[in-house]
C-alpha cells in the first residue's frame, strides 16, 4: 500500500463491511501492527476487494478515524439535553472529548497525522475537517442555542467553542505526547474538566 493521500476512497456494497473489520483490527493491533491479511479476514472480504476500496493503509486508517469521530460526536449529541444546566452539559461534553483525545486510538491518529504530514499532508487536512472541526461545530451549535436561550453571553461563538476544546485538554495532551508516566489519572482528568467548565462559565455565563 504505497499510494498517496490524494487518492479518492471508492465506496461500494462492501465498503461498510471493510470499515468495520478495519476498525476492529486497528483498535486491537494499532496502525503498524494491523496487516492487510488480518483486516481482510476480519472484514470477511478478499484482499482484492480491500485493495479496490483502499489501495493505501493510511487512507483506510483515516477513514476509520473519521467514522469513529462521527460516531462519538453523534453519541455525545444524543446525550445532550438542551434544557439541562449549561455546566452539566459542558461537563458531559468535556468528559467525552477528553476520553477520545486521551484514548490509544485518538493518540495513534494524532501521531500518524504528524508523522506523515510531510509526505501526505492531505491526511491531516482531511482528518481535521472530519474530526476536530466536526467536534468544534457540534459544540458551537450547542453554544448558539444556549445564547438564544439567554443562559450564555458570547460574541464570537466559534472562538468560544475552540477555547472550550483547548481548555478540555489543558496540560494532559502535551504530557501524554511527551510520554510522562504520571499522566492522565482520573484525578488529573477531573481537575482539568472542572477547571475548563468553571473558567468557561465565569467568562460566558449569565
């Protein structure tokens, strides 16, 4: 699999089947450990079928990552109650956001995008729009509703959504990237989440 990220993903009858199989293998074995044979076997398709959809393993991994982001964003949105107190909703959102960022899968996506950025800049660009930007847009949509209800006062909603996302990973993301052994305990997560919600509400709450 040596193609570039500029190739287009071809969808067909067994596309979702391939994607489900790849997700299982990538989550189990990671990017480097996942073989084409294992993915094809898990998906119940031939290697020829797999290659017809994804001639490059990086493309397949990015497609799985994008689908995972959409899935988690949809699940989080289903849990949101627009009539609940804003701090409760933001706390729930922060927990889901941080869980993905700190997950092994989330870290693998980040590292691959960084490692392949010179050779395949399209990977990071495509994932950004289907991952981080998707989450930011979902948060911004909720903030717009909260402003309309009069429970938040925000002049630049898009900026506020981005600020909240950054607050949710304060310190933890960098410590994880640089391999700090004491990173990301439940106490660390709670501290960052509570701090993010508290600071955001102090700035934008009515």
